[in-house]
């Protein structure tokens, strides 16, 4: 038997009743999205800058839509949540631009992580928690999937989503909405 590289609890099959419920919900929303419900929690997803320089001809990697953010936002939007994507990849002052677009304007913050944007993520989360300590911060993406313990121990991240997050984000937002309204 091959040795597994991640913690054993991360190896699960999406085959529970809850998983099937959310998968069915996403299939139904593909054909008939739910109208945005302003009484649901507002979700903001931030795509930070990358200090990585692309070689000439590869710029499309930095200009194309960020897939993970698009998937997560679409799933939530189709479920009726008010969703915004704040993309500061090309901002001259990404930290302050993202912060100003978020503070006072969201109920739940999502942060996209990738291998070279950790300093931005850490600074944004710290600044946000200082201003609005009750706003939950959910991190997703390749970096938090690789080193969730770093995010949970060394940042203001409240929830680290490991691997694909479409079902997880629906479950988290449903749970948050239920606690918020009751």
C-alpha cells in the first residue's frame, strides 16, 4: 500500500447524504439559478496580486479569470447569495484597494491563496480582523490546501478549505446563514 502524503482525514469520498444533496442542488442551479436574496449573508472573494513575473507571451495567466474564484462565486451566486469578486492582481496598492472594497461591505470574506501571495493574504486578513473581528475569513486555493497548518497557526484565517470547495462553501454559507438569522 502506498504511503499517503496528506493527513488521513483529508482522504474522504464525497458520498454522504449531505454531499449528494449539495451536488443535486448545484445540478439544479446550473439550469435554474436562484435569484439573489439580499437577506442572505454577503460573500466577498479576494484575488490578490502575484509578485511572479511572467515571461513574454505568458501574460494570459495573469489576465485570464481566476478559475477557483469563478467556480466558488458561481456556486454561491446560483444559490442566491450576494457575491462579489475583488480582483487586485493589477492594482498599484493591492492591500489597501482590497481592504477598502471589503471593510463594512461583507459578512463573510473569502481569500484565494496561491503559492506566491502569502504575504498579501496574511496582511489582508490581519487588517480585516483588526477592523471587523466578527467577519469570518475562509481561505481556499492551492497554498492553503498545501499547508493548512500554516494558515491556521500563523494568520487570521478562521476556516481553511482543503482541495475543491464548491460543496464546502455551500455548506459553510448555509451554516453561517442559519446561525446569523437564528
